[in-house]
């Protein structure tokens, strides 16, 4: 058996494959490259992705399969990765591992999404209303410490009757604070080989955007992704952690919507202080994921403090750029030079 590559070398391979993909696929004057250059040259701003990561990747798992409990989740936990599990708590697979889904898995850092209670579709508005409500009730029971109301991701079940209109569906999603996830994309429908699956990560990095892979069975059950493909994807994501934000569907949605509806400006500047004004258009009760902000500070600044309202923020200084996470609420942020 070949020995695993050292982490540094694996990371280099991750970056190398992404750069090669970018060179082969990104046209001259690529919008993402232009945006990155503009952000780097500005005095203050909101970074495109959390912690300044280059891209985003999400892992989604449908139908609360037994193989998720036995195979998928343990491998995620080993690597410190997160997945969103779209559960059908009224069906047999969930009931067969009810204790794990309700008591054990929520402690691992995984997230749950609403896939309806029994995966029976939407033959009427009333049926879908009940299906969404019952599934949300179970999710909230599994995470009793989460605040209410909160956003939950929604994955529309496939292969079942769906006769209501998009407008009717969207009204119900709004009623239950559900966020529509990206369309299902994964093995064996859209990605046919291991190479196809791994290229999803490379494409996300090359474009500086979000990529995702969605699963049914993992090493078992139905529409199964083989374990060797699954493990290869997780290892790829682990190797790319420095440049890829591997997150859940709601966190991605929050950051994207918050960033799109926010603006950061420098409103005052002296030798010892910089005052920033953050303007946010989102509801802070539902959209509460910190935004990663940056501001350039004078070269002579060696020590500093950052405050937002009554909160003191943790900040990192690198090459004259101060980076910190701030709550997505409108107001003033003050950066002060302090004694060394």
C-alpha cells in the first residue's frame, strides 16, 4: 500500500490542480480575478468568503440513509468536515437509527435540512405544509439549544408527485424559514467517475465560487456513491482547507446574502484610529453569521484594538492588512492603535 502524502504536499497538489484548472478554463479578464484584485487594492472591505477563503464547498446527504450513520458521518468526523443531512424523519431509515439521528449525530457538528417528513411530495399545499412542519419539529427537537426562529435548509424530494406551483412552495418556505438549496448535483447522475467528482473542487477554486456534491447512499443503500469516491472527495477537501471553506448550506446562504446586502466604508481616519461604518440590509435575527472584514492600517501600527459596539473583536494583522469577523449589523466599527 502506498504511504499517504504529507499534508504540505497534498495542499500543494490541491493548489496546483486548481491553478491548472484556472489556466485552462478561466477567460482573460475573468470577473473573479478582477474582483480579487480590487479587494486587495481597497483600503477596507468585506471579503468574498468567510475567513478570506478562495472558494466554498458543500456536502449534502438526502433521505437519512442508514449508510449516512454507518459510513458517511464517521468519515466526516475523522476529518473535521461538516455535511448537511436532509432528513425524512417519518420514514423507515430514520426510524431504524432514531436514537443516533436525535441524540448522537447533532453532537458531531453536522447540520440537518428539511427533506419533508415522509418524502411523499406535494400533491397539495396542505400536504406539503404538514410535511414541512413535522420535519421542522423533529429538527428543532434534535437541536434544542438552537435559537428560534432560525433558518433551515430545504431540499425538495425527487421522484414523487409535485403538483403545487413554485409560488405556493415559496410561500410555505417563507412560513417555516426554509432556504432552498442548490439543485441536486452528484454521483451517479451528473458526475460519472471519481475524476468528475474531484473536478468539482478544482472548478470551485478556479472560479472562486461555491461548489457542491449531493449524495444518497454512501457505500450502501440506494443510488450509492462508492466509498472510494467518497473518501477521495473528503481527502481532497481536507487537503484544500486553507483555500476552501467547507460549510453547510445555511451558513453559505447567510454569508452570501449578508455580503451582497452589506457595505463597509471608512468614515474617519487619524494617525491612531480608523472609524468604519458597516451598513447591512439583512434581518439580524435570521442572518447572524459574522462577516469577514478587512482594513489597511499604517505600517507603524504594531498593536491595535477593534471594537463593534460594546464588543471587542479578535483581529489578525498580515502585511499591513487587519482582518476580523464582525456581526452583520449596521453600525460603527473602530480600529485603534494601541501601545506596543
